[in-house]
């Protein structure tokens, strides 16, 4: 496999077309992590305008253009991408239908050679977690335009989630070759992180940060650097990066999650709970609700935790009602609500769709919850096959080994989980520590 190059950061100001700006936003519709918000284009004047206001203006301009020229396929594509971005910013998947309608209208107006609309539909498919569909659409777009950075960004994200690591790396490499900027560097960093090469990932993110001009781009890079520090157990480093991101863009919502995690790890529980309350009110997504519920359980407030899990379930139902397919979140919800058989059914179905490390991990954990520990072991090991330094994966593996009676292996992997990040979960990190204490010294 080719080694991804570390590209020298260059201070370039590039004026992009409307569709390209929306499509290639680092954390936007082609974002690396579901929770990461998108950067917004820098205003020509340099003025910092709220992202939602600028997006509303983008939608209004596209609609006005289409009223004048209804056959403008580029404006239909831009409008579709704007609706998709609106969905992400507001955590409202009801915009998916509008996005699809506009993108398909673009294709209807120009059915041949319309790589922008195909890449946009690929981004929508990724957002709905139809990663196989996204990969197919991205390949169609790249056949039309082999120089489409947009298509390769969609493809890189899709192949990553499908568990096709080498194909994902190739797509990222192509993206780096075509446009070695913020979008490519952040994807290259994530590719390295998945392989446990955190030093390279950090270096790539710092180069991405050097290219960031817009406050939201800076916040995104800082958040990702904070996540790398957090996942490595570097609490001080994580706190520093999250704070720097908030200083750049106070409205960048995942930074609330990062700072709340740090507050909880430092024993500032009231502050952490307040942070999650604010976050879930502003970004009502299942993952945030579940994290908040775990923290409430850790604080001895089980009734409130159950209420947050109910909200997570409702948010997940809204996502699936609007064309999304996310059995992985369904697994987490089922396990959190003590429904192991349901969790296993959903995990097996998700594994049929995509064989990503996170799916292997949760399938193993669902098997373990159903008492099928020997079968679970293979999936838990597969989750770590690429070499990711992930405390949760190590914890799950250790607990499965403990259930199988392999005390030495359990001791090794539980200790490894806490060595990687002693604060990785409000509930599971203390559980790992208790299990390790029960095992005693080697």
C-alpha cells in the first residue's frame, strides 16, 4: 500500500463555485464524522457571518436563480447540497427529501455528464448511511470527470465505512493528488487514525489547520485534534484543542461535547451535565442523547437517563423515517435499553451491509450480551485488525475474554483500554477498572 504523503501547507485563497464550496466543506455533507459540523465559506469581505444565516442566503440565491432559469442544472445541484447541509446543521433529516428532489431535478435537466449531481447524491447516500450506494454514485461521477475531487471525497468516506480500508486509502490518495488541501488532509488523517498511526494523523491535521482560513474550518480541525488527544488519553491536550476551537468559532457544536467530556473526566460533573443538556437541545442526535444518558446514570440519576434514551430512540426513528439506514445506532439503543436479542438482529443486518471496524466491535458486543462469547471473540478481534488504538474496542475484547475464562488475556486488554484512555466512557471505563481490580495482578 502506498504511504499517504504529508503535504506542505500552503496559504492559498481559492474562489470556488457554489456547489464545490458546499460539497467540499471539511465537516459538512462530506464530513468525516457524523457529529462534526461544517465549515462555511469565507465571506468576500472577511466578515464572519453565522453559518445558518449564510446557508439560508445560499438557498435563497439558488431558488431565485431557478425561478429565473429553471433549467439551470448547476443551481439545482447547489440547492440540493444546501438542503443537505441544512439537515446536518439543524439535525433535521426531513431536509433529505428536499435535497434528493433538487439533486434529481438537476439530473433530469442534464442526465448526461452531470458529475456534480451524482457526487451530491453520493453525499446524500453517505448521510443516509447507504454507503454502498454512495460508493457507486461516486464511481459514476469519477468516470464522467476523473478530476472530480468531490467524487473522490464521497468515495473515500463510503469505502471507509464499508470497511474496505485499502480502497479508502486509494480514494484519499487520489483526493490528495487532485486537491491537496483541507478536505484531503483531514481525510488522510482519519485514514491514518483508523490504522493506529496517530502521530501521522496529528501531523496531517496540523497541516490542515495551517490551511484553514474560515473560523469554522479552524474549529473543525481543532475539534479533530482534540478527539485524537482525547482518544489517546491526553486530557490536557484535548482540553487545549477544544478551547482553541471554541475561541475560533463558539457556535461549533461538537466542541460542546468535547468540553463536556473533559469536564466529566476532571470531576466537574455539574458542568459536564449542563454541557450535554445544552448540546442535546441544540443538536438532538441519538449519539449525543446516549452519551448524556450514560453521564446521568454515572451521576446516579437513572430516571433522567432513561428519558434521554427515549429521546435518542425518537431521534433515530426520525432519521430512518426520512430514508436513513442506521442499524448500528439501533444496536447501541437496543443494548442501552436492555434488549440484547434485538441488538443482535440489528448488528447482524448492519454487518451484512458494511464490515467496518465499529460494526465488528458492536456485533461482537451484541453477541456477548446474548451469551455467545466464543462467537463474539472473533468479531472483537476483527475490530482491532487495522491497528486502531481504541479504548472501547479493547474494553469489549477484554470483557469477552473474561467471560470465556481467559483471565490473562482479559487482564492485558482491560489494562490496555485504560492505558489508551482512562476516561473513554462514563460507564464503561469504571466497569473496566472494577473488572481489572477483580482480576488482581498478573
